[in-house]
C-alpha cells in the first residue's frame, strides 16, 4: 500500500540543489551514498541518512540539519534542571516552542519515578507548537527508554531526556521524524 504522506525518490542529478519539498511529510531519497529521509517544518529542515549503502551511477546526497531559531539558551536549561531537582525522584515533562524567543511550558502532569504524562489534551496549543519535548529521568541515566520510543513515535520534533540529576546532570538529544529516530549532539540544539 502506498503511503500518501511519503514520497520515494531517486537522485538523478547534482544533489547540492535537491528539488523543493514535495508537500509530503516524509521524503525518502535513494542516492549513491545511501538512503536518506528528508522532512521539514517551519523551525527545522533535515535530510539524514537512514541506511548506508553504495548505489552505482547515482549522485551523492550531503546530509543536513538546519535549526532555524537560535539555540536554546543556557538560562532555559538551568531553569529546566532547577525544576527537575525540585521534583526530586519524580519525572518532569517540558515543551519548548519558538515564537521570536524560546518559550518553556510545563504542562499539568501526572508523574512518578518511572513515568510522566501531560494531563492536557494532545491538541492543546503548547503541545501542538512544541519543537522540543524534554522529560527527566531524575536519578536514572539520560538514556531514551523503550517506553520513550513508543510515546515519541509519530512526531516530528526534537526530544531530550535529562538524567543523573543527583550526581552530574546529563542530557541526551535525538530527532524524531515520525517513525525514525536520529541521535544528535546536544550542541546542535542547546547553547552551552
């Protein structure tokens, strides 16, 4: 069955100028250096490798990651860590959106040592407009769990998890493009 939200393409010419976006949510591109996933939203454009292979006689694609807003300031990260420390052993959920400046939102939530969920509808504007979704793992390491994979699938946004709060806070970051995840350096998103 053909997915109406995806397009499948083969590079045929110089890929330094890929054609304009097709209007599909996801574009898959076969190139001489692999298979790539391209997608965009107003604040973010990406073209990242999902499978490495060599395909003869096709031009190569240069992957890219373009964050349109400036990086999230260190003061915002400090505020997030402060809130996490105040929560003790409970996880905390945050949404970050950008509208001329980064806006931090802590939605009403139910939280325990091992989970957190927003109590507001997923159709609430802070959820809808969030470019970055962050949650804490309190004292546990800053690693994405199997449950995180399930809950974060189907979204096109940046995800971060904060952990090891009792020792030395750590952050892990990844990009979710609907059903694919890409680990990315924190320096691409957060100012240090």
